[in-house]
């Protein structure tokens, strides 16, 4: 897909700023392994960081960090709950809320703690999982109506009655490249039955669990198709959320993943590419064993490349060349250190991966409340100042 084709295809679908079109060209060139004007930068941010950032930089309480820095892309999430229904409040105090969601998951959300605690699941036995019947994956309410949903509503923050997804897409599109997103079967299982149960049942009943994974894969493939259709050409890319690894390796054997999960991810990518949407796959942990598979099935870029799980983007570039673009790997532990020289060394070293395109600078997961506002301000400045092509990184240059 050429940049001129991209620009032309947006005609008649709402005005876009010159900045948005420039960012779209920058992202698309990077993902095609071409050198744009500079290395793209964006990120995912914890609410605690955003509050700290606004305070330390003396910004108004409603300042949007994406607009403040004119970041290069953003991602949106429709309602992916298997059952479309309001949250059921089990308990609520000024400090926390306990709810049941459309995944049948009981979740405790402490307002002082970044991430929620999953306590129980309606589907607590393998036979229940086999019998489960879900709402229509193409139900228009997922994309066109407001309402509660677990992924948008219960995470670092807490939100009831999330706005219609399509309205969010339209509100962002004049200023940013907007990516849609979908979970795949592994992410669904974590929310639907819990990661412990999912891995236990894979071990106890590998073939029967494989049949369940196939059904979930088909379900979220249908939801992918419906989301792309509901967007009606307003998306610029697509993210697949699919955590399948921890610090050391994959949760399940690579062979099991290849047999049961990979085919459905491949079909999701085919749908996105048929709609001219580049795909960024987000998978936490050490996925080194699966990277050749992601290359084979056409993933455009891999995110977040956790440094704390032993991944290094320069090592990966040397190993895979430009077969895969990379998005992330900025070591959040270095940013949390608050040491400007260490941060400069981390950012400029990782920018070596952008030679020839193929790199988007982000953290190796998300920007935490342990990062100061001034340090993130420095990160953006470093990428903007030193990420211009041709790259000149001085003492931090490395061959890749």
C-alpha cells in the first residue's frame, strides 16, 4: 500500500490534519522497512504516570499526552466480552469495587493499585468451558453502542459505560493514525477461565482443549471481520493482543501453540491485510521461540519486546534483519531509574534498530507511575532530536 494510495483512500471520510497524514506516512514507511523523516514514537501509559506527568510539568489536569507530544499512533478496543452485559456490582467502597464482567470474571479493582485482581470465573470447570455459548461476535453493540466491557473498563483505570468504539475512532482519526484491535484465543482464556486453569486444562486434556481453542479462534476471527466492517475504512492498522509467554519462555509448548493458536492468528492477519491494515502483534514475555512463526504468518511489527524478559531489539535485528519490524523494547527499568545519562544511552542505543526503517520507539510494555514526567519528556526529545534520518547516534552507534 503506497502512501499516495493511503492518502487517497481517506478522501471523503472526514478531514485529517496535515500532522495526522504525516504520522500515517511515517508509520507506514517504518512498517515497510523504509526510512521516513524520523523514527515514530508512541506508547501506552499508566494513569498514575499521567497524573504525575501533568503535576511535574505543570499541565492542566485534562491534558492529553498523545496530543501534547503529537505522538505517532494510537490503538482502540471495542467490546470483546463473550457476553454483552453491564457490570454486576458485588461490592463497592471509596477505595475499591468488585464486579462481575461480560467474561463471567469476578474482578477486584483497587483504585490505588494499577492492575485489577481476578478472583473467580463463572467457567470454573473444563466441561463448562466446552458447553459455553457466547453472544454473537458480530453484534453491532460491540462497535456502535456505549456500555460496560472488561477490556476498556477494567485495567489500570476503571470506567463504566464506555463510549461507543466507533465514536472513539472518529474522535481520534483527525489527529492520529488509529488502529483497531482484537484479542486472540490465549488472551480470551486468561480472562474467561484464568491463566492457571487454561494451562492446567491444556496439560490434562490437550486435544479437547485444542477443540475449544479452535472454537475461540473462529469466534474472534468473526469479531475481527465484523470490526473491520463496522469501521468502514476508518482504521489505519490493527493490533492483535495475544500474551503467550512469561519471563523465560512460552506458557505452552511452541508445538502446541503452532498447532492450535497460530492458524487463527494467521487468519486474523489475512483479514487485516485484505483491508490494507498493517498488523502489530502485542505479546508480553519472552517469545523468542515463536518469532520465526510470526514472521511466517505476516506480522508487520512485534510489540512490546520486554527487556525485562531478556529481549534486546538490536540482537533481534541482527538475527532477523528486516523480516519483521519492532515496536517497543525501551527498558522501563532504565526510565524508572531517573538517571538522564542512562536514559540517553538506552534510547540512542535502541534507535540503532531503526536503520533502514522497521522500528517504532516505545517502552517495553507501558510507561509506569515509577517514571517521572521530566524523564518521559526527555525520552520524547531524544527520539525527536536523534531519530531523524540519516541516523547519527555518535558514541551510541552499533552495527545491526
